[in-house]
């Protein structure tokens, strides 16, 4: 359904996921990509770009201009920031800076320090902010810049940002920001408030907007799929990595398909409704990126695929005549494939019937014996599959886990059990095959959920007798509660020093109902009057106590700030609370935050000192080179040798200083990550506008280096 239109060989290696297309003069599309050694190339077959400043031409007759960034490029994006949508701006991100570059006029619009690094960039309108922004995702933080470099948007997220997309998620006519991060979560921000959160099974490496509220995604483990709002439409998994996903309408039906570029060079298009492949092609090397644009300036929008070796292929939807031929061929191939599959299934079914018939023919005169029934796989009609879930605190050699017991209701045995659960097992499924000698009517499978999220367990079991050649497949689904890795504990356990206190206008029984639904309990909690229940975390977070008075005051005592936030968010969702303010007291976290902020100041001071020293050394190198060359031209070998020896020593000092600076930068990044994560945890303790206010107030306090104000905001929710 797509036909190749053009192929280019650009002779420049392209960094993976760093390809974009921009109209820098407002008319002509330019393919732009990051390459090795801190360079960005702009391919413009239509007009020449002014070569000066950052831009240098590869050769006189070349269509490629190289831009010198002089740092390793970590993200690239082109788009309009002027509100008129005429000329595009190129945004280039590195691990320390963000550059807004006007390619047409060969000037820097702004060049900013990015202390949180730059992992992903997206450009466009977001929420209620009037001007278009370049939104940068880095080290647990999101930052939005306008065309003048003003910082108009800032918020924190749970982990390092991997991918960004803008999409009208809730169909309100305004764009929401979709953020994929390393902690396997997709978060949706309306302005700076999280309105939806979806947990996946790996880091989200790529996101793309489709039509309406749908968006496509790709994971680091080779999974691609489509969400419509918070509901996943479909997904598929490959042994290869999905490098880039993009939406493109290849059959002109008004509904875009999901285009995926893979690490093995394959490019495929899938139906946005079913995930079925409707087109595929191969490139000679791994795909680096996919973009769309009218690259030939003929009024048609092409799908442009780039490989890491610099090969570029352009595709267009096939014309009606060609499409008819292609469609006929595809329909025939699809029909043959379906018929072949049905034939295989029928042959297998027939073989089973034949084996059963043979066993029936050899029956005794008195009728079919129990042994023959067992061999044929016949089981009692009232056979049922039963499951129970229980928390196991672990024993010698066995870590704590949740145990699922699968059993049959009679003397039939379980030949094998398959459990499919997202994010729990490696490969998402787990199969248990007991040995022939150990076959029984019950089987226990240990499960260790890595996070506090509800998980659907899809169970399939082979049921029969020990002598059976054929088995019946039983299927059922159980849900693992959100807080399943917790054991009830008594009042004798010492209470945590940290706590969260808030008031809700609800009865105690409603909170008891929530506890019974969300914790894995042998017996339901029952409460008359005030509530006081305790649980011990099997992940090492210590005890957590949930207390509530008849007046509606709730106290959650735990030393784990993350856990307190998870409990509050889950409880607020259950009770339908749109806004919730809390008082949080986490003395250990606050002490750690003080120490981290002190370290940040120290690292920043060292960075400034090292930068100044490197600048001094650079100036000294210039003068030493001139003096040594003067001595060489004058034949003064002694002074020339001395000059170059000094130059050698100075260069060695520069390299050592640079290594120290790199180490300092990594330490600074890890400290800033801790600060951002603490702010995000403080936000998670609140709901609605209070959550947004805490994040913005914390940021202001950090900007002004007011540590006391920061600690007060985290504790009380305001300064």
C-alpha cells in the first residue's frame, strides 16, 4: 500500500532516534539528523543555507550543511515557536545544555544550561499556555521554553524521561503532554498536573500522537502498541527493538496507521484498530528515525525513513490502479494464510479424533474402562479449576512472595500451569511443568510483584489424568490486589517516626472497604468505631499503620514516602476526592534532602571553579603555541622545546581537570535527580490543585536557595 518514491545516500552516519524535518525558511523541508562527534547535518536539496558561524559546508556541490555543536547530541527536534507557524526552529539538546538555533539566519536564539540534562524534546502548544513551547525532558524533570528562552513550564516526574508527545488526551481541545519514563510509566500531564498514569513492562522509548485521543508507544523490550486514552487498544511484541513510531495515513481513509522502524532495518505499518500488519519493507541497516513531509515539493506528503548508515527512503501511498493490484495480491495471500492455518487446526483436531476412535475400538466387552478413559483424556463433567491467593513471608532460601495455589475439584491432575501477568515475569508469562512423578491436583506458583499496582493474572491449566495423552485446557482470570506484598502486623511492632495526616468527609466503613479490596488478607478487616490496622512491607519498607477517627481524620504512619503517596492516591481515587491537602512529617527524608541540597551547592561551586580554570588554561595554551611556533621559525630550538614541554604539561592538566569535571557532573545529576524525586513524592501526597501548588512552590524555593521554605512546603503544602 506504500510504494518507494526516492532513495538517497547521505554518507553520514545517523544517531538512533535523532532525526527530524524542519522548514527553516518557511517553505522548503530540510531533513536534519544528529551524527557522531557532536555534529548535526541539515540536508537541503532545494536552497543553500548561509555557511558561517556554526554552519560549514561538506563540499562546494553538496546539499549537506554541518552544524558544530561540539558536545554529544542527546535529543533533536524541529518546530515553530513564533506562534505564526512559519519558520521552524531547530532545538538541539545535550546532557548539559539546550540550544535553540535559527538555521535560516545561522544564529543562536538562546543557549541555556540544562542541569537536568536533555533526553527528549517535543515542540507545540500545551494546555492553557498561549505561546508554543519547546518542552524538554531530562533527569526526572520537564521544562518548557518559549522562543526567547523564557522558562514558562516546569514540573517533575517519577524517573528519567525517555520520550515525549503532545496529544489531546481528554478531548478538551487542548494538548496534554504524554511522558514516557525509565520507571515503566506513561504519565499524562494537563498543564503541570498528572491526570492519568499507565504502567507498562519496560522503559517507554518512543511515543507518537495518532488521531483524536489515541497515541502509539514503543518499549525497550520490543513491544509496540496503541492506547486510546487510558485503555490499551492492542500491542505486539518482537525480538527486535522498536526504534521509532510515527502515525501516517497510508490508505487515505482519514485514519492514520502506526508506522514502526525496527533495529533490524524493518519498517512496517499496522492498523491502528487491530495491530495487523498492512505494509512492510526492509532497509539495509537499522532504522534511525522516521519523519513525514513534502520532501519533493510536489504537494504529496511522503513517509521518509532513515537508517543509521545514512540511507534515506521516501514512500507514498499507492495510486488507485497500483493499489488495486497490491490489494488483490494481499487479499489472496491473506486468504491462503488463513486457509493454511485452518487446515493445520483441522488436521490436528482430526488426528485427536482418530486416536480417540482407536482407543474406543479396543474397549472391553463390558464397556470403556477407567484406564481407557484416562488415556483418552476424558475427565468428569463437574471438574472445576480453583485458585487461592495468599501472602508468604518467605523462609530459608525463599524470599517473601505472593503464592497462587491452583487446584482441581477432584482427583484429576495438573499437567502444567501457564500464568500471564504484565510486569511480573520476565517475558510476561510463566509456565510450571511438574515432573511425571510429582503430578497432583494442586500446584503452587510464587509471584513477586515489583511495584504496588493491581495486576490481572491470566491462568491456563492442562487438566487430565497421569496416564492421559490429551488434556483439557481450563482458563480463568484473577486480579492481584494493589497492595499484595504486605502482611498484617500487630500493635507490638514499633510505629514509624514519619506520618501523613489529613481529614476526609467519609465514614470509617468506607476506608475499611477500601482496605479489604486493596490488601491481600486472609480475613476481611472489621471495625466498630475508630480504625487502626497495621501491615508489614515484604519489600523492606518497614511497617505501615492506617488509622482513622470517627471524625474523619486519617493518619498514615510509614517511613516510606513513596508508599504514603501510593496509599493516598489509591484512597483518593476510591473515595472520589478531587482535592486533598495533607500535613506530612518525614524527618529522615527531610534530613537527607538537606544533605543533598548542600552537596548540590558544593558541586555547583566546584563546577564554576573548574570552568574558570579551563578557560584560563585555554588562553594560556594559545599564547604558548604562538611562542613555541615563533621560536621554531627563529631557529631557537631550546625555547621551542621548552614551550612544547609546557604545552604538554598544560594539556595533561586540562585532561585531568576535564575528568574531574565529568565526575562532578555525574554526581550533580544524581543529586538533582534525588531532589526532583523528593518534590514529586511531596506532590504525590496531595490531590488536585494542592499537588500542583506544592510542585511549583518547591521549585521557587529551590530557585531562591531557601531550604527552610522548601522543607515547610513539603511538610504543610504551602510556604
